[in-house]
């Protein structure tokens, strides 16, 4: 039970960090192409990882016992970043976040196929309720299918695959730093190949925001990997929808975007379904602990 609660707290912290990174992106990315932002931020995260690797407490280095799985995770991370950027360019923000709402359902499917994790029927009910909650955030519904929608679907699929592979890797090794380093190295290399064609000179103020963005992103990905070692993927991804709450707050405070009644209703449904999944995760553990204690105290 304690591990589940710690995992839930880590996911909540992750949503705060990743929402802050999204807000920084909204502030500075308007005048720059995706490769410029991702290449610079990827380079900074790689540099931070190398610095962390020099700490005495980091005894595992950057070695990984799962090179193939790490390659899949890294490739999925790059593809998800590209798809998300193109989806944001072609669709309203609300439509893109709708695809993010698909990630818990996708994670349930992928967890069964890749991780062999059994998702109980009650959890599927909570996952479906959470998805309905995400739909409530966008009362206008989906438009006709366009290229932007395909990019949004691709972002959800590859983003979920990256998360599932992180948990898969976590089963075979405890080196969190490697899981942060290699996906960002792949992002830096892939975006760096395109950077010469899209580079725009950056003032120091914008460059400073990129540094802050990379530091926040580094922290967010570190925390996410830690949480995936304590909670099942299908529990983590609905809790990640808590970022809608922080997005509502950041939008209201910094961008003057006030939520509608439908938005508040959707957030409430998402939060309740996420909390239920956490309870559903540790309730069997609590029951087992109670059974063990009763057995020990039995005369």
C-alpha cells in the first residue's frame, strides 16, 4: 500500500512538472520550429544526465541491461514528440488533449500485450469513466478526421509505448538515469539532423527559458520513471490526466483562459477515476496484509 501511495504522489508531482514545461513551451515556441526546441532541450538534458552520472551515488553509470527495449523506448519518445508537435500545429489544444485521454485505454491494451499485466474488469470500468471525463472537457466533440487527428493518434500511441517500455525496463534494472539519458540523446540526435534547416537566432531571454524548460523536463522524466517502478502503467496514465487541473490553473493565471462548466466536470470525473484506480491497486495488498496480521495473531 505504501508503495502505491508513493507512486501516486510521484505521478502527481510529474503532472505539475510536465504542465509547467508545457506552459513554458507555449510562451517561447511560437517563433521556433520543433527541432530547435527539442534539439536544444535534448542537449541540455543529456548534459544534466552526464553531470548526474559523476555523482558518487550514481554507481551504475549509463549502462543498461535492456538495450533493445531502451532503443524502442527512445524511438517511441522521438516519434511521440514529433507527432505531438505536428498535432498541436494542426489542431486546437482541446482536440490534442482528447488524444492524451486515450492513453490510459491504450496503456491497458499494451500492458497486457507487452508486460503481461492483467487489468481487472473494475479497472477497465474506471479507465472508461476517465476517458468519458476527458471527453467532457471538449463538448464540441471530434471534427472530421484530418492529418492533424492522425498525428494526435500517433502521439498517443507512441507516447503510451514509451511509458510501457519504461516499466518493462524497470523490471530488469533500477538505473533511472539511463532511462532519462538515452531517449533524450535520441531526441537530440534526430532533431539535430534537421536543425540546420530550421535554425532561428535566439535572444538570451528565450534561451534562458529553454534551459528552464529542459531542467523541468529532466526532473519530470526522472520522477515518471520512479513512479513506474511502483505503480502499474494503467494506473499511472489516468493519474497523468491530473495535468488537466494544472493546465486549467496555469491557463487562468498566466493566459487568462477561464474553464467552462464542462471542463470542471470533466476534470472531476478524471480525478475520481484516477483515485479509484490507485485504491484498486493497493486494496488487494491491504487485504492481504490484514489477512497476514490476523493469521499471526490467531491462537
